[in-house]
C-alpha cells in the first residue's frame, strides 16, 4: 500500500496561529501567562497516521477536538510537562490519550513539550484484523491521563522523535516504500500495545518440546523474510503448516511471548536500524 507523505515545521509567535497550525484538529488556545509567546510544531502525515511534536513556552489553556474518527496518544518530552488534562492532574512524565468524539481541555503551566501519534480508528481496526486476526477493541473510551507505562512511553517517544528527525533531516529516506510500510506497522503496533484489550491466555497443548522449537524456528525465519509485510496469523500458520493454537503455544512456551508480539519487536528493531542509517 502506498502512503502519501507530508512534513511541515511551523514556528509561531502568536498563540492563535500556533493553534491553527496542527492539521485537521479543531482547537482554540488562550495564553494565560504574561510575556511573548513562542511555539513550534513539527508534523508528519504518513497516509492515515499523523505524527507530531508540539512545544510551547507559556502557560496555555487548550480546548478542542482531535481529528474525526481518530485515536491519539501523546507522550512527554523532557521533564517539565505539568498541568491538567480533562480535569485530571498531569504529572511531568505521564502520557495522555484522546478518543475522538469528545472535547478535550489541556492546561499547561509554562514549558510544555510532547510527541504524539494520531491514527484513524478504521485503519487501526483493519490493521488489527490483518495482523492479529481480531477487531481492535480499544481500552480507551474517552480522553484521559494514562497511568503507568513508563517503558512503553519511552519506546514510543524514541520512535516518534526518530521518525520526525528523519522527515526533517533526511526526507528522501521516506521515499522508500519498505521503510514507510515498516514504519506504519510499527506506529500502529505501538497504539495497539498501549490501548488494545489484552488477549486471552493460551493453554498448553499436546506438543513435544522438539516440535515447539521447530515451529518457532521456522516461524522466525519466515517473519524475518517478510518483516515489512502485514503478516497475519492465518498466513503464518499456512506458510509453516501448523494450527493457530500450535503456533501460539509454541511461542508462549519457547519465547514467553505471542508470535504477534515477537513480530512487532522484529519490525521495530528493523525500523530503528533503518532510521539510523537514513
């Protein structure tokens, strides 16, 4: 699938201009601290995926609604992101999520710096069906501060900042369809991992240890050869001639993770290598 790519960076000295600079969001900003406003927005569209980093340098009250039909996750950059989000205190290291359909309100105290990803829910659901074999059922039903998840927040922040740095400093890299496809998959995986409902545990079957090792070995070989494709579990089972249950249990027993989780990690590591190489 070909994804249109568009990147822009906007520096603003007026809070209203800054509010208008984020594409497809309906927002109103009010500066509530004295002094000259300064803001910067870096924004990348990769097909149905919006990645952006927003920085402001005054206390600001933000109201609005995100892109229609989208799911958004924002993670802090730096350690001074204190404020209030939709009636809840936002600590400096907390992430927050937005499910389109409801208005959000964000009050910042001064320096504020976030990286965020927003994806069309319909696209995310289609991706989940192709890769996981199930509809995407998000745990986030409204706009809220997200508890915990420091490790996943750090991994997502690294991915988002590296993606924006590539779009800014080495945009020709995104002309490569394999990199765009792998990046799209990794970004969708990040949202599914953070917002998706956990899958039911898999119970052991009547499978020998040698069979489990062979299944994992053959599946890993196939995944490595097709890491840039949206592999789904039925296709993988057909390729290595095992049932879904055998595949799932073999991975759980040998690697203590599902085959989908392993594939996501494989893709993410590949994307990181590609972004470093440019």
